[in-house]
C-alpha cells in the first residue's frame, strides 16, 4: 500500500473508536485497525450503568457497536485484524498486518489493557454470568448476594471493599498469607465486617451451569479441596497493558509496560505518535475516561497534522 493516511488508529475500544470519531469528523479519513476481537474489555461486561448518556444502562457489546457505528458514519474505515508490527523510526510511520503494510503521518495507539484471567475453562464459560473483572461496573448487580473476590493486591482489596457496599457477604480469596496490597488497604478490608479472608486457597473451578453458584478451591499448603457457595466471582489479579508491539519504540514504565505520555497530553516520545486509553492509564481505567482520552489524542493528532502541513507548505514555497 503506497498511499499515506493522515492517521491510523490502532485499537477498537472506547479510546480507539472515539479517536476515530473525532478524526473522521475532522476530515482526516482515519484507518482503524480495530483488532480481530474488536470492542475491548467491554465485550466481556454485561450491563454498563455508569456510561453517561445511557440512562437505562446498556450491554457492553451493544455499546461498543454504537461507538463503532458512530465513527463509521463519518467515514472511519475499519480493518478487523491484529497489527503484527509497527515501525515508528521514520515518517511516514509503518503499521503492518502480516505482509500488508499501511503508512500514516500520525498514529494513535489505543490497544487497551486486558484483565488478567485465571485461565480456567469454567471462568471463561461464565463470563458475564457471575464472573466479572470489574467491580465498578458490576458490583451493584450483587445487592444482598454473596460474592468471592480473588487476589491479594490493591485491586482485590479495593474491589472487595467496594462490593461490600452492595453484597451481603464478600469472601476474599488469596493464595498466600502475605499481601502485595498496601497495609492500609488490607486493614480497610479486614475492618469491614462483611469481608472474610480465605487465605492459602486458589480457585480451581467456577461452579454453575447458566450462572455462578460456587467455586471449588484448593488449599495451597495442604492440597485439600473445598467448595464455597457464591453468586458472583470477581477476578482482581491485575491488568496487563497490550503494549508488546511498542515496547522497543515507545517509552513505557519499566515494571508495568504501560506507555508513558507527556503531561496533560497524549503525546508519546515519538512526535506524531499518540497514546490513549487504558494502554497509558492504570489509574482510572473507565470506558468514559478512555473515551475522553481518545478524544484528546484525536485533537492532538489533528493539531500535529495541521502544523506538519504548514511546515511542508512553507518548505516547498
Ligand atoms: P498486583 O499488585 O499485581 O496484584 C495481583 C494479585 O493477584 C497478587 O496478590 C497475586 O498473588 C494475585 N494473583 C496473580 N495471579 C494469580 C493467579 N493466577 N491466581 C491467584 N492469584 C493470582 O495487581 P493489582 O492489585 O491490580 O495492582 C496493580 C497496581 O495498581 C499496583 O501497583 C497497585 O498498587 C495499583 N493499584 C492501586 C490502587 C489504589 O491505590 N487505590 C488500587 C488498585 C491498584 P501473589 O501476591 O501471590 O503473586
């Protein structure tokens, strides 16, 4: 492919589609390489009740369809495939899917993050049917119900404490007796009378046919197996940013891999390459903040392209 696009958006979640919407409406004809499994983390969520504008709530996948369609209406073009490599060393930037190469003057990286999964077959089968990766999204569905949260980091403590506002009982299941979480977060959970710690246990199966009814645990010290009845199963064992493609070219946090953007901007260390959404944010991680960040990246790209255009016009005058 020899033609050079104004902008390529990599990623099809709230950040990517919002960047696509804004760049499309700015007449930049974005090419969105949305990923084979487009839609991002909302595709494994059921009802979304905290996205402003959907007064009656919306199913995660339906919301992503809406996002996608809205950008398409203004001319965003989609490739439903996974990027396999990028070359940001020279302009135009190169973005490849296998042997097909796409060129662009600017790139918006919006590949998101993925909640770590335990990797159990039963966990995958019951996603959206009681298995959740997001307390902020789903806790309120477990009003007066019993819930298990798995994990021993700050996320697990925070989620357990948040869910206890709704649930009648929260079991916090962790595979060790020591916690990665900060002591203050552990204390907060320990002092919550609805939360019971279940330590030295790891989930080996989520029980239930159409919805979660319990979990099977294995004691990490004795190997003994046991069952716990529960209505909900929240996996809070961390997130990983989807940054493998970019680590050798874009600045990122050493320990986590999250991309680093300039203060109050979506600019990366490479001029013309922007990053938006969860791929550069492990603090807020909401669909609405990701969408806001996608909008910011589109505006940053637009300004960059306008300045670039002026520079080129001046150079040829
Ligand atoms: P994390 O600190 O990496 O903790 C992950 C936890 O999940 C660990 O306790 C780990 O157990 C457990 N785990 C991992 N894989 C597992 C598996 N396959 N089966 C069972 N347990 C498993 O992740 P996080 O809690 O999401 O926190 C990530 C970062 O965000 C941290 O820097 C944290 O401080 C920050 N954060 C801060 C706040 C806040 O300050 N409000 C809230 C959330 C997150 P082991 O300990 O045994 O490895």
